[in-house]
C-alpha cells in the first residue's frame, strides 16, 4: 500500500504565515519609556538670552569696559581711575550709560586676587553681568 501525499501532511508541518509581533511591540514600548525618562534629566546647553521686555523698558546701550594693564593701572571706558575711586566711577558710568553689564580685560601678569577684588567692587555697585575679554600677554 502506498502512502498518499495529500493535504493531511501539509497541514501538519505548515508554518503560520503571520509572525508574532508581540515581542517587537514590547521592545519598542520599553525603548519609548526609557527615552522619555532619560530626556527629563538632560539639561540643555546653550546661551541664556535676555529678550527685550515690553514698551517703556529702556535697554542698555553699551557695556562698561574695565581694563587692567600690566602695571595694575585700571581704566574704566578708557579713563584712568584710581582703585579708591573705582566704585564711584562704576556707579557714575552705570547711570550715564544706563548699563549693568561690564567687560573686564586684565593683563595675564595681573594677580588673580586683584581681578576678583575689582569684580567684588563692581558687584557691590550693582553690576549684574561680568564678561571676560582676553588680556594682553606682555
């Protein structure tokens, strides 16, 4: 008696044509949750920008420039100023130029402590932001 090859043997070994997508969906869900949680801890890097306010708020026209040369001579907006009169000069320039920003440029040979003292004086007079410019090397 010969075996018949028919529909019966095909059904027993036939594979399902639709793949099971459940593991793939589970992996995608876990990745989604992971990235959602991970991005809440990331601090974006960038520059903070002060946008102009509404009408009637006057903006500063220019920054105050303070330069300390190799000999320790202090210049505020190009005018030589003694250390004892620095606070008064900063207050005067703030009122005249309507600014609360300062650019500090010190020669590389100037001691760090002297630069910090000038920063403290400026902060005491109401300077809100201090930027540093590259000083000369001589």
